[in-house]
């Protein structure tokens, strides 16, 4: 169900009557968090507002080509007469940015887990990205979409749909993308920067993981060790997105990666095809996620953790817990 | 420049007045070849024509979910009063299907190398896919787009733009995709089948290639041996599309794969960033392609060929032949 027009009008009214506005997105930001932050923030500036855009973790490198990204701060300074939060399902997701600040005026999000923490909650779980909600708000307001705002919003749309491939993509998604291109967003460039480009070190790390790939029935997994990371000089503690390649293997229903961490811990990521739910295992280990994508981090050596998790995950495939 | 309306009307007139129509696409078909073949073929059937759809190499597995794909034959039988060729720049690309047949009535293609081999040549190099040209023709005709035709045409659009990412994607591409979804094409499903799904054997082959990845300045390359293929039981003689991952490495301007073939031959694929032209090297070795993507196959051992090709390719990066 699209957002109620009355609610959108209320939000526009709050923005119109405010002068100093703080816009905040979630920690560990993805393309939709940054795209929504910049899209709303720059549009409010065009409307003559004083705007501070804040993300506690800063802007990731694949979004730094976006205009306004160098204006994003890690903490808020000064007083504001309106606080807007974008793409965050609850306030813990904004880090410590909003500590000792007044109530949030407007909450714009598309996550089904959103807890409606603001005065005005523009939460639309059918929107493919928070950027889509912001585009709808600006249309309702009648604000002109500048090329910088268009690029920011299209970044949100492209990244949250992984290049228009997720199952919630619909004709309006594509038409909104078309209209943002017409307003000056360079789709091929921002698509490439956020979804296609890989580092040399990341693909070498993939090589290490893929050469150890294992399969048992429709269960697929691999490991990444601390030695792998050192050998290929990969700077992160993550899997360089390898899990998403594993989830594309057509003969697997559940795929997993075990990533060795310092201090004797192992990070586990699961991906599952429709019909399977890996979130309960992750949650039982103190992690979280959705049915189709979940993660956890636990104490233990790589072989120990792998054996234990395979033991926990295998029964899912045997129909026992098929949802 | 979009196609001349008069030319489109002529093509529609030829189709309207024909009764038995042969539609042919190129050998080693990709998604746009099959999507265009089925899109045009099924639409002509809906218009009451007797239609034979032919591809000498059959339909690749990632397109077999498309309605009508089991009706595609490898050779044409009988007589026809109109021959249409889709997505082929010249007649050699259709294999032996058209040997001893009369002239081609209509040629529909978007390749800049098309040699206008038919009576009526609907060649539009600005179309992102031949499927786009066929959609335009059906609109001009006023033919209803059935769900099966929509799915076929959207397959062409999605595959030739690699998921809407190529630099020629424009707002009309996205709007056409939106309208094909509204006519019944399941974008997420066909996107996944043609662009996302990978086989277990293919990703293991990637593992072999990526663990041997080498770099010299902005030149990146790897090899795939016959032993690799055997070890991972990969059935093809190709690189399982690994070259496209290499071309996404942001620190490389030119990437290459050397794939060992039976009988002492080696297949080479090049990918280049804008500003570099690898097609001349490929052509000088009897291969072909574009500035950004080219290939060749030559005699020699893997180490010999690799050394020779590195010697030929390196100067491109030193500005000598930068275009």
C-alpha cells in the first residue's frame, strides 16, 4: 500500500516550517542509506533550509563520487528544529548520533522491522528503497529534483535492488529510475561504482574461497582464513561479498561462508533460497537477519565452528524446518 | 537516430502479406538472439501466420524457460514466402540455415557491423538490443504483446544490457522494460535465470582462475588449464564468464584470460576500459571483437601464448596505441 497522501502532506509541512534540519542515516551505511541521506539533505538545502547530514560511520568509498558526500559529518553539532531519520528501522541503528537530542520528527524507511519511532512515520515496506519514499515526498512537495538529488536517489534504488534484480522490482521502480536519469543521474556510472567494481585483493580472496568450495547435497559452503587475507592483502574482516556469488549457485538451496576472525572467533553468513529460513539458527547464536540472509559471529576454531554449524544447518534441508 | 517510420511500415506490410514465415537468429545464441527470435516468432503466430523459428545451435539452457523455446528448430524445413533474420550482423552468423534459400526479406539488428543484407534493413545501432527494435515494430503494427512475447523481448533487453548496466541504457530502455513487465514478463525470474545463476562447476573453475590471478601495472590476467576443467568437471571449453569479473577489477585497464584448448591451442579473451582498443590485436591474430571486448584462438602452449600475448598487449598501456 503506498503512503497516505495526508501523511506525506504532514511531513512536507513539518519540513517547510523548519529552518535548521538534521538528517541522519544508519551506521554501516549502504547505498540506500547514503543515497537517501544525500537525496533528502540536498533537496532540503535547495528549498533554502540549513541542513546537517550525518552518518556516524561516514560515507563508504563507493558512494564518494556523489555530490554532497564530502559534507556528510560523523556527529551532529548545534541545535535543530527538525530531525529526520532515513533507512533505519530503529534508533539504535543511528549509533550515538541522536543521544541527548529531542524526539525524531520524521522517520522514512522501507524495512518491515521499522518500529515507528518518530512523530511522523513514512514507512512503506513495499518501496524497494527508502530513496523511493523520498522521491515520492519530493514529488508531493513539488520540489525540483536537481541532478545531485537524482544521482543520490538513483544510487539508493540501484543498490537496494542489486541492479533491478530483486523480486520486489516493479514497473514503477523502472519508471522512477528513468525519470531520475532524465533529471541528470548517470545510471551506468553509479551502477558500476556501487555494484560492479571490485578490488584486485577482493577477487583474489574469492579465489582462495572458491578453490575450497564444498558441497553436500543442496548445501554449499567455504571458508576464508586469516592466512588467506594476509596472502592476498585483503584489508577487511568480511568475505568481500563472496556469499552473494555462492547464493547464485543454482544447485544449492543454502550456502554459507565461515570467515576466521582475530581472537579465536568465526563469522558465519548464510543465504537461503525461498522456502528455507536461516534466520532462526543465526538468532539462536546471537546473530540476526531474514529468512533468506542471516549472519552470526561465535567463539571457536574454524574447524570446530564449521562442524557445529553444518550440524545445525543440515536438518533445514531435510524438510524438518522447511517453511 | 530511431528507425524511420516509413521503413517500419514497409516491414509490417511485408509481414502482413506473408503467410509462411521463417525467423532465424545467429549461431552461439545469447539472450537477445533467442529473445528476439521468440519475440518476433510468437508475435507473428499470434497474428495468424505459420512461423518456423530456427537457430542452428538450439536454445541455451538459461533461455529454455521461455515459452516457445521447445519449438525452436536447428534447421528450416519447407518453403517460406518471407525470411526474417534477427540480431545477426551478416549471413555467415546464421550458420548454414539459409543455404540454398531465397533472399532475406527483413534484417533486424542493432550491431554497428551489420552489412544490410536484406530487402528491408531495420538496423538501429542505438537500440540497446534487437528486442527493442522488435518491440518498436510490434507497436507500429499495433500487435498485442502477449505475456510470452513480453518475456522473450525483456530477456533480450536484460541480457544485452547485462542487467541495465551498459553505457547505452537510457530512460526509454527502462520504460520499455516497465511496459513489458506490465504485459506479463517476470523480470526477477528471467534476470536470475540469464544473469545471476551459476553452476557449481563454473564457480569452482573461477576459483582455479582467480587463485592464479596476476597483475602487472594496470594489466591483469589469468589462465585456465585443461587440468582445471577436468578437476572441477566443468563441461565447456570457455572461461565460464570469468573474464567479465576480471573486467570489473577497478585497478586494471586491460584484463585477459588464456584458456587452454585441446589440440595445442589457446583461446584468449581481452576486456578493456574506455580509451583502450584491444580489437586490433585480436584481429591481427585472426580473431575479432570491439575496442572493449575481443577474442582470438591461436596455436601454441599456454606459457608460449601467454608470453607472446603479454608482449603484444603491454604496449597498449604505455600510451603507444591509446585511442
